[in-house]
C-alpha cells in the first residue's frame, strides 16, 4: 500500500545524501498521507547504498507497523508526535548536518542576520531546551518531539520550518517530504552563513522591516516573488 509515497520518501532520503546532509545512516525522512494519516519512513540502520523504495516502512497514525520487512527509524516517535501536533505537516526530516548540528550542540538559536535567512525563515531558527535526565531515560524519542512542540506550539510551523534540538541536531518539516528536504538544505546553508557571520563579529539580527519585507514577498497572500500561477 501507499507505493507512490514510499517511492517519494525513498527519493527524499537519497536526496539527503545528494545534498551532503548525511553520511553513513545519520538521518531520516518520513512522509504522511494526508487522506489516511498513514506514515512512511526510512528503516532503522539501513545504509543508503543498499536501501530500496520497497524497504520503506508504512505505519498507522499511532506509529504501528502496517507494512515493511524492517524496523522503522528509531526517530519515528519524534516524527509521529510532530504529525499529531501539526496537521499542516506532510514530511519530516532529521539530519546531523555539520553547521546546523554545530549550532544545536552549542545550544544556540540561529538569528536572522540577513536577507538570505529572512527569505526562508521568519525570525530565529529556535533551539529547544535540554531534555531532563528522566526524559532521556524514558521515551527519549517521544520526549524529543515534546520539546520541539513545546518550543513552537504557538507558532506557524511552516513560517519557521526547522528547529535545533539542543545537543542533538536539526529537525525540519514541510507540506510533503520533498519540501521538508528543501528546508533542510536551506537550514544547513543558512547555518553555515550564520557561523561565519558570527566569526566576523556581527551580533545583531537584521532589522524587522527588512525581515518582514524579504519573508512576505515570498510567502503568504501578498507574496509577489516568482511567476503567477496559471
């Protein structure tokens, strides 16, 4: 079942390799079927070179395996909680990409230093609080999802479609698996730019007028970037 979504999720996982966001088995992409709520995700610990679309694992909205020969990604509970919390999400990505993970390991949000950031993210890319010892010891992956939701529950998740989990790494999302990967690529490049911006001594973010202009010209009802849809 959901053969088309399995192919899309597989291709999106391979795109993480193509864009240099993962090595070994350090990442995963999932996708959700909006009609049924079923979730498709990469299997746990399967290398990208040997992985096939048919290896993707299909789960019900509660995370129970419906189809698949392998165990799902160990990060599945995080993905499931994000889908349950935000109906607009159709894809979730987790990586350990170098620059975004460096900000996460430092426990620092990424400020919007300039218009490149503002074109894609409406404000800081937030970093969660640290998990408590008992949250790590019990249901760690689900609690990772909880600290993400705790941080962004009052926001539109598609306005800032990425977050840094403190001392861990980035999670990104979108309306489908492909857009979630797109956001993960954008996050890594913006994290790299921000890293060098800090090294050069800048501390203050871009002013709000410029942030608003660059984000809203590409997003929302008044956006005018790109071509008119026919």
